[in-house]
């Protein structure tokens, strides 16, 4: 610090160092599902699919989220938070806020955060449990300023069926959620067998050729639109 020996007016030049505004992540995606292996009830940070294979065992025939995580990285994803539950039941997927289980295991990632939440297993539940999981996830995403991607049940094949699903779940409309239809199809190789699989919770829905996007469980009527972007991934 400069010292002045007499009263007066002094001019001192101070170097100005501007700091760039640091960006915040907007695509950290959280996945909750059953997996082949890995810690249960703990949110694990994954930065590539190889990490996921090492910790959680890779693709699993009963885990839709395992395919979604693969698509996440094939479409440019960087950070994923993965929570393994021991059962795809509604109670396990929702979890306990106090015990930080289920979706609330994501409390343990602070000061990091997630921006997108995917719970594909909810689509396989009955109507009552489906509504319970989605309602809890919407509230949690709202509290965390995150966004929920909802998966329609695999039985939903047509636009009319999708509209009926929307009417049945009219109470689930939320500004922090969206449902994407139809499912994107791709072929994978699992245990040496070629399977055609429906990717429900894909991080990059822009890869879908044709989609009906019902934003926030749709304040508006469903809007059908065509896109012609080529699929970003195909494996023989």
C-alpha cells in the first residue's frame, strides 16, 4: 500500500484486471434406474460412457436408463449423475428426502448441480405409481431449478394414445417438465444379440426424425412436427 507523507491530492493508477464471467453448466443430466452393478443410493459423477461401464456395468437389458446414458454421450453429453436403486418400484425411485435415497440422493452432489432429470423406469409403472413418481420429480426439479424429461409408456404407439395419456395425467402439467413422443428407435448389440430398442430418455431429442413435443405436459394442444436431421447414432 502506498504511503503519503503530506496532505494533498494524489493520483494513483491501479491496474484493472477484468475477470471473464464463468459459465454455469446447463446440461448436467441425472439418471435414476436399476443397473447391473454399482453403489446403491449414491449419486455418482460420470464423465464418459467408459466410466459408466466401469462403475455400473454398462448396458443392461432391464435398464432403459443405461441406453439413455449411452445416447447421452453419443450426442455430446459431458457430465451425468447416476443413481442406482435396488428396485424400479415407485417408492424406491422417489426415495426419502431425510435419508437421501432415490432421487433425493442427488442432494449429496452439492455444491455441484444437475439440470436435467430422467427416470425412465417410471414409464413401466401403473397409473397411480407413475403419477406419484412424476409428481415428486416435478416438485424436486422445481426446487432445484432443473428440468424433468418424462418418458411415455412403451405401450403408447399412436398420437391418439398419446393425447389420451395427456388427458389422464392432466394434473401433471408443469413448467419444469416435458414429455417426448414417439420413441427414437436404434439397434444395439447386447451379449452378441442384435436388438431393436426404444431410447426413451435420450439427452438429445433433436436426433428424433419425427416427434410430438408436449412441453410441460402441454399447456397447449399437442403440436405435430417433422424434422429431417439424420440420426446421430447407429450401431450394427
